[in-house]
C-alpha cells in the first residue's frame, strides 16, 4: 500500500476512531488531561502513517491504534514525572492505562463501553459552564475528529478564533473541574439540546459543504447520523432525539441523487428518486414514528415531517406542497429565522406562485447576514426568471456567484445565469 493509499485509509479510520480514542483516554486520564488524550491519539495516527505503508496494515487496525495511543499516554505520564512534581494518582493512572491496553481486545462489552464514553464526552463538552460556541467547537474536535481548519470553515470563522474557543473550553474544564459524569435530571434537557445542536451542525456541514470541489462530505453526514443514533439507542432517547435522527436519515437518503455523474448539483424537484437510499428512508420513518411519542413538538419534529412528506412523494411533481407550506408555517412560528423564511418561500412559490414568494423574501434583503448567503440571491434569481424578469434574475445570479459556496453550486449558478440570456 502506497503512502497516499494509507493516508486515505487513515483518514477513514480517523473519522471513525478519533473520537472513540480521545473519549476512552479521557475517561482514564481525567478531563483535565484532555490535551494529552488528543496528543496521544494524534501520535498513534502519525505512527500508523509512518509504518503501515512499509510493514502492512495490522489485521485489527483499530485495536492497533488504541494500543499505540495507550502506550504513548503511558510514556508521556512517565516523562512528566521527571519534569514536574507528579500527582499522587499518576502511578494508578499508568496502571489503569496498561491494564486497559492489555484487556481491550478480549472484552465482549468493549463496544458498549466505548459508546458510553463517547456519550459522556459529548455531554461534558456541552456543559453549561462552557460557552455555547466553544462547546460546539470542542465537541466537533474531540468527538467528531474535526481539525481546527474544518471547524473554522463550518463556523465561517478564522482558525485563530476557533483555536481560542478551544483553549477557552479546555480552561473551563480544568478550572471548574468538570467530570465525565452524566448531567443530573434537572439539567439534562438543556444539555441534551446543546448536544443535538452540535450533532446537527456536524451533519449539515457534510450535507452542504460551504466550500471545496464536492457538494457533499459523506464522512461528516455519517458521523452526525452515527452520533444521533448513539443517543437514540441510549436511555436518553427523548422524542426530539428520534426526530433529529429521522431528519438526518431522510436528508442523507437523497445524497446520491443530489449530484449527477459529473458531480453537478441536481435540485430536489429534478432528482431521480430511484437513487434515494431506501434503507435510510426506512430508518427515517422508524425514528419518525418513535418521535411521535412525546407531546412537545420541537423544530426537529417539524423539519422531519417536511422531509417525510418529500420522501412519500413518488416524484418532485407529486410532492404535497400545501402540507409542506403548512409545516413551514408551524416552523416559522417556532423559529422565525431568516433561513426558515427563505426555505418557506420555496413552498410559497409552489402553492401561490413566484410573485408571492418574491414578496415573502423581499424583507430579507435588508438582513446584513444574508447579503453573503448565496441561497437568498439564487432563490431571488430563480423567482425573477419565472416571472420573466431576466435582467434582474441575471443580477441576482451574479450576486450569488460573489458569495461563498462549493464548486458544484457555483457551476449550477453559472448555468442559471446563462439561462437568463
């Protein structure tokens, strides 16, 4: 295997195992040593990249990474004893790391333990003592295996800003002596909401990449869905958890149909629905059914209901747009955000025509945050084009092309601009 091929495999393993390794080591080292857990995980990945191309990939690659990370942590603790006064429990921690490294391959409950550790880690990252922006960034890095540059892209922020948020979050963990204990019953709803927000953020960054050559980053979508299912399969599976998993499953099911063989964007109405992933749609309806058990509908419930309505239609032309518009009205009542209003306008256009939709989004023109949001200009251009106002449509598509978006989206906008001629 070449170094390049090894790098691809390692990237896949990194996405799948980084969070598990960091969570596991943090449970042994303690949250105050989160930096050490991350460093030793990275050392294990680096050592794999250096040795696997020449020695071959171990039969149990994941176990190899865990063992190397354990040994690196033990070495780091031993070095620390010579440079700074050792804590009283350092020897106990070293012994626990060595024991875990020796017993991990033979433990029948290992997967269950690792799932529990990941769950505890993400809830610690979303502790109320940590500012929300910092907790989301920390969750993405420690549990999702994101790099600082990826988090910065997702937040539309500078890498230095994200690095500062991570430093601030880790300082809060140390200063407030946060633990991996699960929250008490009175604090659980707030912490769960923060966790679900983080998971959906991870999924969305993959579902519509803000930059780059591809529209979809399947690894991030898969990670978001995996973490959602992790909570849905636990004792914390509140109805809104199932609603979020249903929403992600419905959206992920469309992935293959969202691009054509050339990697170009295909809008929802024109997608070949035979390419939608049937098992993922079934998973979506399963969790959607589970979500109905509660009596407090969330935004995730309404968004999942919209996605389910699309999933039931045999084609884009058969979608029940009146029901979809009614659901968007419910969603707007819960959260009258500019993005919700923008998405609702698509349904308005289907039910009442492009003129009504254009009127609905006109107030958004004054929103400073949306001036660089390409979808506002793209939708405005589409509506203008349907009304026969080609010059104004062209201006809107040009404005959209000035905004940040992926290359498939940029090619789509150029095609739409050309159709205005």
